[in-house]
C-alpha cells in the first residue's frame, strides 16, 4: 500500500508485449521446424500462464531440438523478462533477431526494453531505431517506441556524464533485518522518523541523537501512533513536533487512504486526527510534505481535474488555521504519468519528487524543481546517474543544510521471509542539486516577570523583499523552531496581547551552519496599566530592525515594518508614553557619537508623529557610546551596541 513505487521497473511493459504478441502472426513455415519441436512449443504456449516455469522448460527443450526456432526464442525472451531476468530475455530476443530481423518487428521493441532494464542504453536506442525504421503500422506501438527512445538517449547521456554519488547505510541503530524506508528528518537533524515493516505491517520508528556529529541512538517505535494496521507515507515538521501521515480504510475516513495528523505534546503523540476536507477526498491522498512553517502541505493524489495519474497537489493554511482547497502544482511538475513522494525542503523553494513522466532512465526517477522569483515552479531537473538507474528510485529527503540526502535502497539479498531487505542510506548531494542552505532559530517565549511560558505569535520577514517568510504560534511551553534560508537578512518579531513586542535581526547573507543555530530566550514585558508605576530604570525594548546608514540619521526603508509595529502598539494602548533612546559604538569622537545618537532618536520620534502618534506621548534622547551592552572590542559587539530602543514612561 505505502510502497507501491518500489515495484519492478518494466514488468508492465513485458506483460503488455506478451499480450500484443498473441495477436501478431507467430508462425514460421511448419516445414522449417521439426514437428516434435512445434508440438513442444504449442504445449509451452498452453501452460505459460498457469505454469510459467514449465513453459520455460518446454521452450528450452524445443530449442534444443530446433536451435533456429525464431518464435521459441522470442517467447522465451517474454517469459524471462516477465520474471525479471532481463539479461536472459535480451539474449533470447537477439537470437530471434539473428534468425529473422524483419518479419517479427515487435521483437526489436522487446529487446530494447530488456536492454533498458540492464542499463544497456546505447544498445536499446539502436534497437528502437531499428524498430521504427521498419515503419510499424500500430500507432500505439510507434508512440511507445518513440517515448522509450527518448528515455534511452537521455539515459545514455546520463551514464556518459555521471554525477558524484557515494551512498552509505545509516547503520544498525536505524537499519535492521526488517525493511526500513521513507525517512523524515527534523530541521535540526536530531530526530529521524521512518517506516519499518513489523509482522507484515508498517509502523513508525524514531531515532534521536544529541548533535549532528553524534551517532544515532537505537530506533524505538512511536508509541501511541502505531496500530495493528499500516502507518506510513509520512512527513515530520521542521520542529519535530508534528507528524502528517497516510492511513487507509480507517473508520470515519473520507476515501480509501486519507492524511492524518498528530502532535507531540507533553511528552507524547496525540491521537491522530483526520485532516478532513478539502484535503482528503473520496479518492486517496498520500505521501505528504509540510513546509517548515507548517502553512503549506504538498501531497500525492489522483483527482478528476489532474493530469491523468498520480499528481502533486498543494494546500495552504489560512490565518485561522484552516486548510484551503488543494490546487494542482501544474504542468511544470505534473505529467500524464505518475508523480509522487514530494519533499519540500525547509528553504521553501526547492522540491524533490519521483516521476515516471519526465525524461528519465526508466520507471521512477528522482527530480529537483525550484521556484523562480515569481513563485512559479521551473522545469524539473533529473538528479542524474547513478542516483537514478534503470530501477525505480524511492523517496528522497535532504537535510536543512542542503548537503546530506537520505533515501531507502533495496539490498541485493533477501531476508528469510522473502521480503526484500530495504535499508535507509545517506549520501552527499552534489552542489548543482542542492537547495538553499537553511539554518534555524530555536527559542522560548516567557513572561518577563513570572517566567511562565507564553503562546506568542512569531513572524519572520525577509528585509530585502519585505515579504513574510514564516508566521507561527509558539507551542504551549512557549517554544518554537523556525527555519531561515541563508542568502538574505531577516527581521523577527514576537508579539502577544498585553505585552510589549520583541524584535531581533538575523544577518544571513553568508551561509550559517545548521550546527550553529540561533538560540533565544525571549522575556516579554507586560504592558503597564494606567495605575502602574515604572521603575527608575525601566527595561528597554531594543528595535533591532531599525537601520541607518553609517554616520547618518536617515531611516532606511527596511526599518518601516518595525516602526509600524511600534505605531500599532501605541495606537492600541493610548495611555502609553515612551521615550526613544539612541546609542552608538565607540568609533568616532564622544561628541560626534552623542550628537549622532540624538539625531537618530529624533528621526524615530518624527516618524511616529508623522504616522499619527501625538508628540505629547513621546520623548527622545541620545546617549552616544556611554551605555554599551557589550565591550566594544569585536565587530559583532559594536553592531549590538549601535541600537535604537524605547522605554515605557510612567504616567
């Protein structure tokens, strides 16, 4: 159910060719083949469906009598191909073609398909060109041959230009004698959730590690989520607190397979809840991927308004927390063939998925697609050989840093139960296929006085575009984790009703490692009431996202969102009076710094007045370099000391 994509690559093709072969002229001149061989051949045809092993033995017996028996060679190729012996099938087809390369056109097609399945792409292309040169009249056969030829040419080129690929298994803490697959990783790289087959059904297991350099601890089942039924095709949220997964034929389900959600709360996973409409339908939904901020869900479904088979669909959560109507990802991503197993990287703009419809090497290949500046998906890129091969490739995920990929891989041998041994592997993704590196900020929001956790709203904005990157509400314990793609700078704002807001600046123009995240403890100050008195030294609120050019008091446009938040705070609390304070580092003379800090504080004062705040509620002052937060001995310390802040004044 969950692992349908792991079936053999081209068994369908051989079955189709066998069916077609039955309506094609099979006979050779009876006089050319000994009667005994003809009778054995006829007997093989009669038992090929009920006892293919016996049919294979009979065909070999007939060929022992008549080595030039073209149809017996072709039929033996069909039987060998249908059981996955593509090398033997190719040899049999080539024997048939040596005997007669013209009258049995379809053997060229069959031989090409066998060659594709063993990675002989140049040979497959030559055989397909030979088939098309015979000008087959069957339009469906011609179209299939042309499509397979495009795959063969692409695959041959991919093999000539391989990409770096050195996979290694994750080791015994994760992999066992049972099948493991479909890994999902938290943004900090410390939690891995995957599917393991136990007693012929799928369960969730999780493994943890202390840091990204530490080994994985032995995986344990996710108690509270596993049942005697299958659980699988899942995704883990960036902060590791939410699991969206697929379950089929459950009571109350809308279709055959639906998407369910569970949240890790107070040390345990909550009872799964059906995501309901409009995400789930009367059909089936599976293989979800949730964005780092939890507001976008991409999943696999087959719907009447799609492109044909399995497509990738997207739903977005509104400001009230409800999922919107899913929309198809469009023709850039979806084809009339199957697309599935999406993975949206925490950068929010790189998508990995499996497809049968885009140019590839056979069966399911892995692809990467990226969003352009307009927010549209660009044409996917095949991840190349040997990541992709003539076999089906399974689902792929990439860590937040964009370097390490994880996937499931079948082993050569099989277990005693006959189930293929599937393990989880990792490899270093080559640079051209990597997403934008992402770091993260982990924090906890508290009441500054009581130290009790607050469920506050956290918003991150890209300063260059002034576009919202993330918006979330902290968990009941006040904690949060949010992902920050590198390459740009961000402002962070934390707000909660009845409290002064908090702001922070993240400078990420340069790559910052996932192993070096931002860790914040954010004490929010309650807004003083009308009768409250303010201490002599009130705690200031630093406006980290108010910017000035060096040596200037002109406010830069990137500051406006932060200043508008201050305007809104003052409008919502008409009794509040504040003083704006300016500070500098120690570069320059004391007198110049004092003047510059006062001019900058005055610039904020003027902005507030121009935006409707009464001057009677405002004061400003400059303190130059006299009140540093840190010693002025490092560039980063000087950067923190150059600041604008406000304090609430007593009434």
